[in-house]
């Protein structure tokens, strides 16, 4: 339960510590469909791969629900502050209507695939450095 809460405020108001908040901000396009708190969900929710789920656990954004049948998929629960933060950053990115700035003005810039080079836009094919997401 212990959390490293810095004295510095993050740029956006969330109840997450700054590291987790930054991760949510940078990955909001991957976790925008994070299930709401209070709902038990399994790691077979579309878009939530095993590695993404592990990352969410490491960042303390979700928790394992105790119990379950051995050998079956585990259940998880989204932490309320994490869900809140996703909504905050999602709204922010929707305000600009683009998650990443593609050079092509007409590109919706909403769907990206991670490649070894960075994030590749599914629409115009432009590759963005991960650092440009802010
Ligand atoms: Zn694009």
C-alpha cells in the first residue's frame, strides 16, 4: 500500500504518483479501454496482453483479485485512481483529437503500432519517437 508520493506536482491532476501518471499519459492509447473500477476482469479483455497486464501491475494501476481457480485466468480489478487518470489523459488527448502529431494534417493520428523504431501510425505510416508523446 505504500506509495512514493513526490512533493512535486504532476502537470495534470491525478492521484497517481508521478511515475505512474507519466506512464498512463504515455500509454493512454493502449489502455483507454481499461475496465472501470469495481468490475472484476480477466486478462483476456481485448487489447490487454499478458505483458500489458504485468506492466499495469508493476505501475500499481490494477490489482489481482484473490482466489480464482488454479490454472484458469486470473481476475484483476482496476484501481479507482488509475481509472480516473486514464479518463483525464484520454480527455486531454481527445481535446486535440490526436494522440500523436503526424505531419499529415488530415491524419487522425489515433492508431499506432509499436515497432523497433518507435510508434508507427496505422493511418499515414509515419514513425514517431516515443518521446514525442506528451
Ligand atoms: Zn498519421
